[in-house]
C-alpha cells in the first residue's frame, strides 16, 4: 500500500469536499441535491432551473436505483465519507473554530477504513 500526500489551498480543499459530498449523495440516492452542488444558488433563476431539473433527476434516480433496496452505503461510500469528515473538520478548525455546529464534531471512524490524516497550516 502507498500513502499519498496532497497539499491544497482553502479554495481547493472546499471544492474537493464539495466533490466528495456530491458522490456521497449520489451513492445514497439523494439526486434532489444535485442542483445545490452544480448550480450557483445566488443566480436569480436558480429555483426555476432546480425545479426544471426535478423530473429528469427523478428519472435518473429510477434508472440507477429502481428499488430502494438497491441503495446502500458500500465500502466506497465509507471511504468517501471518511475523506469528507477529515476535510470538513479541518476546514472548520481553520475557519470557524468557535462554532458548535455539526462541522465541529471530530471525524468518527465507522468501519475499518481509517480517517485520512488531514491538517491545516496557517500561511503567513
């Protein structure tokens, strides 16, 4: 096995976390969240575009997961979730250390898959 070290700035870490969250949601059939991950919610036509996408997203969901029993948190989901937790927590520590929201909870290992080592460094 190898260990990979990746150095990211704040913007890159946040985009990486968004991409991981996107895959997490797809794997558990939360297709209604796709517009929030791929569209700019500050655009004035966001709601219209989100609503227009709903029937297509439902069709995609039905094609990929025709039965609710097809949706499961598999090994890949837990790898992604642990990566998401590590990124979320370190971004929290760096940017909002006094908040008490869900991001303030330290990562929790839920399977044999370890939580990735992730830490921030404040640049001068």
